[in-house]
C-alpha cells in the first residue's frame, strides 16, 4: 500500500523542496524573505531550521541579481532554486532569464548546463494590489532554452518541483497562488508521470477542455455543471507549458471533435494561441467546431474590485461550451 | 593611481604602493619577456583579425588595441585555477589562460556563439549583453564560499574569481547588483573595469560623474585605480587583490585607466566623435612601447624584439590559414544544444529542416560572403 498524506499545494511544494534538499546537497534555495519567514506564502517555512543558512538564505531585493547569481552558482555545479516573490516582480530579471539562463547551454555548445529552477507564485484571485496577480507564462514559454511548468494539485506540486530540480535545463515553475491552500492526497512513494506530460483529470466525450494551473479547478467545476445538463467534458491539465504534450491533446480532440483552451492570461499571443494553432494543424479533419479560447482580457490585470469580472469562471467556460456545441 | 612604470619606461615604486612594488620584485626576467611577448602577440593578432574582417572572413571584429597592458598584466595576476568572467573584448586575458585564439575568431566569424569549454579554460564565454557576466562571477564566487574554497590558507584549495567589464557597463544595473551581492556575501572576487574612455561614441562622463574605482564604496566594495597602460602595475594590483580575495578578505573593484586606440568594432568610425589629438595623446602612452623602453633599459637586446616580431608574423599567418580552413557549421548545431535534455519541439524542427535541406540537395542559397550581421555594443 502506498504512503499517502493530505497536503495543501503550498505544503506539498515545501515537502518536495525538503526532499530534494535532503537527496542532493547541491540544491540551494534563495530569494526574498524565504529563510526565517518562509516566504510571503510560507512555501519555504521550516527549511532554514533543517538545512541551515548555507542551503537556504535571503537575497537582497534585486531580481536580476537573484537570477544572475543563480546562473553563476549553476556554473559552479549547484542546483539553485530561486524564488521570485510575485509574478509581477519577475521583469527586472527578464534579461538574465532570457538572454543568459536560456542561452548559456547553447552558447557553450553544451559545455554548460543550467539546472536552475525559478519558482513564481502567479495568477490572480487573491484581492491583491497591482503587480501581484499576473500570468506572465507566455513570455517564458516563447523563449527557447527554458522549460515551463505549472502544477494544479498537491500531488503534482510535490513531484513536479522535484522533477524540475532534477532537470539539467532551466525550469520556470509557476505556482497557482490562489490555490496554495487547496488540499489533496500526495503519494509520497511514486512520481505520477514525467514532468512534461499532460494528464486527463476527467474523461468525457463531448468537448475537450485544456487548461493548467489555477484554472484546472475551474474547469473541473464547469464539468460538474455540464454533467447536470447531460454534457460530458473531458478535462486535460497540460501541466507543462513548454514543451506541450500535444499528443495527449490530439488523442482527446480526435474523439471529441471540440476543443476549449482556458487560462487566466489574456488570450492574445498566449499559450492558448499556440494550442489552437497546433490543434487546427493536427486535427483539421476531426474538428467539428473552431477551437474556442477562454481567458482573461488583454488589459493590465485589473484592480481587485474588478478581478472577478476579469478571471474566467465556470460560467464563462459554460458559455464557451454552448458556443462550441452550437456548430 | 598605481603606476610603477613611467611613460619613459622607468620603474619606481612610490612609498604608498610598496605592497605592489614587492610583487614586481618577485618576478624574473622570463616573466617580463612573457608579458612583452603576449602583448605583442595579441596586438599582431588583433591587426590580422581586423584585416580578415575587412576581407569578409569575419562578420565583425572587436579590437582591443591599446588595452594590452591592462589585459596581459591583469591576466597574469589571476591564479591558474581561478575563474575569469570576461566581456567581449578580452582577447589578451584569454591568451594568458590558454584559450585558443581560433575559438574567438570562430565566434566573430559567425560559426558559433562561443563554444569553448569554460570548465576547461576557466575563461568563461564572452558576454555581449553588458554587465551580465558580473553577476555570474558573483554567483560563482558565492559557490566557492559555500564549498569552503576560500581563506583556508591552502594554495591548492583556495580560489577566486575575476570579472571584466568596461566603463560603459558600469551604468548597467547588473554591475551594481553584482557589487552588492559580492559585498553581502564577502565573495572571493575582483571586479576589473577597463575604463577605455569610450562606450562606442559616448565618453565616460555619460556613464558616471564619480570616478569608477569609487563606485563600489557605497556597496561596501573598496576600489583602487591603476594605470591600465602599465603592464607591471596591472599585474601587481590584480595579483594582490586576487590573493586577498582567495585569502578571504572579500571583493575589490579595480579601475584600469586605459584607452581604446581602435574603433569600438569594425562597424564603428571613431573619427566621427573624437579628436585625433586625443588619440595621439594616448598613443604616446602606449603600453607596449612603454614596456619595450623598460626592457631595453634592463639590457634586453634587439634580438629579442626581432624574435617577437617574427613570431607575430608566424601567428598572423597561422590564424589567416586556420580561418580560411574553417568549415561551415552543420545545421544540427542550431538545434543540438538548446537544451541539455531532449526536447520534442526542437527535435521535430531539426528533423524537418534536415529533410527539407536533403530534398533541396543541400544548401541552395547562402548569404553573400562578407555580409555583416551588424554591431554588438
């Protein structure tokens, strides 16, 4: 019988980090306020007591410096896990991520490996001030040399953080911050699947709904509602945004003939743009309707009192379901 | 400013710089001859590389003429196992650590983006986006701290790191952040700024109103200015502060005052923005002729200088021949090292291009030889 515990997503990431730090003494954790405080979301709480201040430490409030020094540490043979405190604070590090971290393996023709993980709490729904609710994943998925993942549940969070740390390539690890406190069973014995593979969380025959991160729960809620109307939604959590497990999506769409892609980010030049284009290419003769995208709007993330209007919810997904079934 | 050699090549040690003078007294004649040989070699190479660019053999060349004293002197002040994080003009430093000059030619020809093994040379890849390498150096040095490779007093164990950048790069936030992280972590590290007075067309006054060697003070990194055209002073100051860093005394910022005699790159025309008088002023302070005067005063005869001149011609001919012999990179090079682990999209696109090209019967169209891919900063 497998060893299973109930954990929140935040606690699952914490447990995964601790496991990696125990297994590999080259793993270092750093970022703003991660040490004694345990980070503003307490994801790294308790690690200082177990591992000491040479393995987990606070960085100056300088995001480019955090990532630039992570690169230098990786060159020395460490496996740095850097936390960027909030999604909207990552841009000062953009140059180091895009021009250096993503390109150094290529620049060195493979002599340098960059096993760096950048943890980013992302997305909205927590009533925050500006710059604390953004979904910047498409910038990084667009960048060759990076890998981009986002867990949606505690079991994935526990395993995907460990898999990201083991990767010899840089991994952007986007954590769905409004789901940090969502609990789930974590199987401590066995990784569920490879890091860059998608998972079908609910089977259905009428419409495929592809999403990731904080929107997975929303899609599962929509599937419950749809079921009461006799509509069977198939919900796929892609888990990895670069690379994307297209085979998994194709297999589903070939059965359902209808696809909705959903995320919090604005849809213009987004993860859903790529999936829609690729599925149109790969499933042209199987599609019964155009691929429909459901996302935030292409505006700066709104003030907290407007975010419920911005964020796609189960109703917005159902509206899309109605549209895709009208063909 | 630390200066040990006058413009006329006379060696003297001001009392306040005795600690640096002592390091020169430890050198032997063979070391002096090596300094001269390498400065002359890299300048001859530089002229040859410029000629090759003009003949269309390289997309771009970035000359370091005038900075040989700062580069050879500091390069030999770095310990053989220390790590070097250069910008993109450090050809002189490269040869002090055994980097094959053809690696640099290949990069500027457009065969690859660098491609040498920094684990082996300990001379890291050229950084084209200004100042980024300073943070990599600091991170690397933090790693040395964590590993206990600092301040044990065991010369086999202790290591330090040096990063090179120019006056222009001091304006980049990454250099300031690197100084801060170095100070906070007391890293075994030297920041070596070659202030060559010009960032393309912008004089140093565009970047700073405070002397560069003082830019570290506010971060807790002490600084010192050295005559960058005095190879002995550059050697001594670098060696002293690298030794201190290795010994656990923390980081230092060195500003080497020098001059970019040539253009920023082969895409640049410095006559548009600076006076011939200024260039002439600095040519009179040339690091190589200054050191030649010193050596002649030490009794080094004409035979040595003839031998060095001949060796330069040989190297130039070898570089020319090796450049002509460079083969075009395989298309796979574009894909093979994007990631360390397999990536389906990259694999798919590589396979597509391989098939497409094989159906076309190989490269059917190539850009004209000699097309410039523009400038770097």
